[in-house]
C-alpha cells in the first residue's frame, strides 16, 4: 500500500514538472472548442464534397444489356446466314402486301356503298312516247318526282318565239338554245320564283302562268312578266326515235 501511494505521488510531481502552470486548463478549453466546432466543419466538408464530386448518372436503357439475351440469341448473322435475311424480307413483303390488299378492298366497298343503287339509277332517266301529243297540245310527265311539260308547238308559235328580241327578256335565251327540235319544247314544270307548278295555256303570253305570285311564261318557257327571276329549266333529254324521248 505504501508503495502504491509513493508511485502516485511521483507521477503527480512528474506531470506538474512537464506541463506549465495553466496547461491543463488550456488543453481542456481547446478540446471544448474543437467539440463545439465539429458540426460546422462537418457541414462545410459535406458541401465541398457534394460540389466537387460528380452526380451519379443513371445508366441508359441500351447500357443495361439484354436480360434474357434474346438480342444475341435470335440475331441473324447477315454474312454467315444470307438465306435467313432473304426469307425475312420475303415474309415482311408478303405481310405488307396482304395489308395493302385488305385496305384496298375495304376502300372499294366503302366507296361502292355510297354510289346509287340499281333502282335509283333506273329512276334517273325515263323514256316517254310523244306520238299521241297533238299539235299545240301539252302533256305533263313525271321525272325524278318533278313535273315535266312536253309541248308540241305549232309553226306560228315557233315563229313568234323566234322573233322575240333578247333585250325584252329578263333571262336572255334564244328559242333555239332551249330546244333540240323546234316543234318540241321540254321544260320542268316548276316556277323559278318559289317552286309552284304553273298552269298550262294561261297568262299574257299563252304559255304558262303561276297563280301564286303572277309569273307569266311564253311558249318557249321564258319569263316575260312577274317576280320569277329565271326561265323554266330545260332538263337533259334526247330523242331516241321519231316518237320517243328520253329525259335524264
């Protein structure tokens, strides 16, 4: 026990001789300052590291490689296996041709569905027998749901209409421009004012008269008096025989 006490005293004296007075306190204060400044130094170091080190770059899709190795296993070698390349081209061409043919068939069917049917085309034109129409008489026929006036004109009517001055007409047309044969006049029986049906053989010019608003037409179907702006329309027609006429 005495020996232990002696050793402790000797160590205390040795430390007091090595360190100057106040050295221990200085060491303790230095250690405290370092401990207090440690978080600040750590923050600065972290900022420097984050600014100097490059950001981690995510790998691109092509850099990941093939997971199932299908790219390398199923890849066709164009040099070692040229016949496989030809077969691939043939297969792709055949599939594209099949797609094009199918699209063509669908387009043709769609366009043909919008065209007129056979019964509609049959109504587009109509043939009439005019052999029984007497001189100076008018018959009314139906074409596409519209009335059509067919008049067998006399020589006096033809001469009278041919001598009408164009300057006196609202809608200037000569009689020859409105007929294929001078003795036959074919016009739509619809007033050009509001679509009424004029009365045959009436009016101030012995042609047609619309009683709705008082439009007068001559024997050539031209407007001569009243509010109608245009002449009676001439439908497309032709003579298929001496007594046959085809309208449409």
